[in-house]
């Protein structure tokens, strides 16, 4: 039984990894690079309060 | 926002989601560390005996309390992913920040590799103990656990850390239940401290050597800072999550030591070939419930640690990419899940290679050394932070007391611990230092020219004093 479970573990692992790579590739095709790397460092709400 | 496709002008920013609260911060910090209560710390008993380990546990507990206090103050103000990397960028400079970023990525990726390796071994050990038949190979379980956790991280930070909260809570609960199960109010019945505790077998040098492995009790609590950009209220959630986290760990460390050395001879605890001393204690307690519950607790602690490490390593890598310390390609945020998806995927094969091909002790030593280098940076960071922006010049979510005492104590304890590591792993320590020196040269000569210098300083603070 463990042999089957081990093969299943290999297969599920490969499937998950391939799904992530495929999704990442799809996202990179659909969105521009400028959009994907557009994030900016967060600002603490304490600082925002002080500035307002 | 997520609909911004190729061809459209003026892309809106896709940022990491601010969805986390103090509970998630606690789950991240304690989740990464708690596995150290289930295994690894016991080698400190091998170095210094049971009482030597207790002393080392207190000393290193003090080191990490200083870490938690310092981190809580600075990160409550520097609300950016990357944690100590972002702090270094603001308080010291690019070269320090680059090194700190690498310390973080290595510390967490190596710990993650060690954690999933442990998961693989535990599946074998637990299946053999509880069902009578065990799988032949541990590798499939290493890979499966790593992939499921990576997938969870890829799909979103809220679910990742909510899961981490529950499995960490169950693991912590298993320690409490074990403590109650061995009837500490009835000394001599199950717990035999009077018979088992000895003097310091290797004297005070053994206690010093034990500092290296006592780090396991707390290694990774500083990981709470990596959540800074994704918490709803950094000024409140980060100090609250970090301080309650270190308190939880100090309690868990005390209970763990008390139970383990009260049931097993120090020679066995110190060189435990069965990997997990608390699980061994549960096995010999005679209770099937404790046996099963501690297996679950041990397994969950390793999974929670790997989960938190994937989160933290990817945030540090992502932040360095965003500042162009690394290729900016790594700074991409998933438009739907709002996670640093390329950084998560990129670090998976590295963790797999270390998990499958490098012995556990080596992997963990790499992690500890990188962690120690990070802690050594913290006192310098704190001094610079308070000198450049004294109290009152910027709003802090938390102000730690007695400055500069915690920073001075932290620096002194880091030096003592480096010496302890040098006693046992001198070659690895020197190799690691060499690696960071070579990496620094690469950064200065080949990489820094790509960094947009004016963009690095992102916090809207006043000009620092003296500038």
C-alpha cells in the first residue's frame, strides 16, 4: 500500500508544481510587466495620521 | 485593478494585501519556531547536560527577548515587507541591507528545507509506530508537504497564516497536554528529576557550547517582521504578535525542558537518535492518547515552520527584487492572489535540493548561522535608529524600554554564541562568512549600478539628525 501512496505523493507534488508554473506563466502573458511589478512599499497608518 | 492588461496605459499599483491581524503575526512567529521545542534543542543537553541546557535556554531566551523588543519598535515604524532588510535599508545603507536580505532568505529557506526533511522522517517513524508498517522512502513526503505549503502560500497570505495559526495552536496545546499528562504536581510518580538531574558534566565550557543548540528554542521569532506590509495595523499588530510570541515560546521552552529531562536520562536526550524527544516522552508515558497527540503535535510544528518560512523567504526575496538589489522580475505581485508569486516559485527548487540532498544538521547549521548574523546586525540597527530618529521625532507603534541596554546585551550574547558555534562548527561558520563576503563584492561591483538610489528610502520620515 505504501508503494502506491508514495507514487501518489510524487504525482500530486508534480501536479501542484506544474499548476503554479502554468498559472505564473499565464499571469505573465495576460498582464504587462509594469503592472505586475507596480507594488510600492507599505506605509504605516500611524505615519499617515501624523501626515494628515 | 486586477483587470489591467497589456495595452492599457497607466497601470494601477498591485500591492500585497493588508489583511493580517495580531493573531496571524503570532502564528507566523511562533509557527516558524515551535518545531524547535519538539526537536533540535536536545543537542544542547548533549553539550552541557540537563542543567547546562537550562542555563543556555535562559541565556538565549534573554537574547531573543532583546530581539523581539528591538524588532517590535523598529518594524512597527518601518511597515515594509522584507522586515530587517527594509530596516537596514533605512537605518544603515544598501550594502548592509543586501547582506541582511541574504541572511533572511538563507535562514528561512534552510529552515524550511530542514522542516520538510523532518516531515518526511516523521511520516516514516509515525507510520511505523502507530500502524506497524512504514513507507520505504521519506522523500515523497518531503516533496508533497513542500508543494502543498508552497501552493497555499501562492494562493494568498490570509489563508496561509490562518492555517498556520490552527496547526501551531494544536502543536502548542500538545506540549501543554503532555505537561499535564505527566502529573507535575506529583514529583517522583512519573517525573524523576531527583534521580535524573546531574551536575554540569562538561563544566561551564559545556554550558557555553550548549548556547548553539539552545537557539532552537526560539530561532525564527524575528520572522514576524516579514508580515509588516500585509498587516492591517503594523503599529499595533506587529509588537503585539511578536511580544506574545516570545512569551509563548519562553513558556513552551520551559515546559519542554522540564518534561523531557524529568523522564529521560540526559545522555539519551542529548543524543536522541529518534529525532524528537517530546514524542519519545509521550511514547514511554504509557498513554496511547499522548503518543498519538504528540505525533500530531510534532508533525504540525514542522509543517507550520515550513509554511512560515516559505512566507518569509519569499517576502525578503521579493523586497530585494523590488529595490533592484536582485532582478526586478522577482518583484511581481499576483494580480488575483496578491502574493509575490515568482519569488515563491523560484525558491521552491532550492529548498527541495537542500531538503533531499543535504543532511539535517548541516541544513539547520546554515540556518542558525544566517540567523545569528542577522541578530548581530540588530543592535547596530537599533543604535542607529534611535540616534537618527530619537523618540518624539517619528511616531512609533512600540517604544522598548531601557535603551541601550537590550542592544548591548544582545550584542554581547551574539558574540558568546558565535564562539559557541565556532567550537562545534568552525568550518561552516568561516565558509558562511566567506560566502557573504563574496556576495557583497558581487553586489558592489556588479549589481548596485542597477539600484535606483533615491527610491530606496520609502518611509515619510523627517531628515535624520546629523544629516
